[in-house]
């Protein structure tokens, strides 16, 4: 699906370009482009996927640390 940016009232080209870049980043296009910039052998792809799944499993085993409650009110 193509990403379309419509100009808002009084918006400069730089601001539109910034919004476009943020949308591309959100969609994961920049990461995909960087990944496809060079050829990746199938064995390297499998190795990367295996490392990613191991990291996910390690993170799932670790207990989540809760932040202490914030103090309400201002100083």
C-alpha cells in the first residue's frame, strides 16, 4: 500500500518530508530497505532468525521489573 502525504494548511515542504519519514519508519520501510541493501545468504537469514528467537525466549523468561509508583503532586 503506497504511503501518501497530503499537505496541511501552511505546512512547509520540510515538515511534509519529516512526516513522510516518520510514516516510513513506522511502517518499517527504512529497516526493510537497509536489510535488502545487500544480498543475504539463506544460511545467514536462518542464523539471524534463530538469534532473534533465542533473544525473545530469554526476554520472556526474565521477570518484568515494575517501576516504583510515582509521587503525585508537584514539588
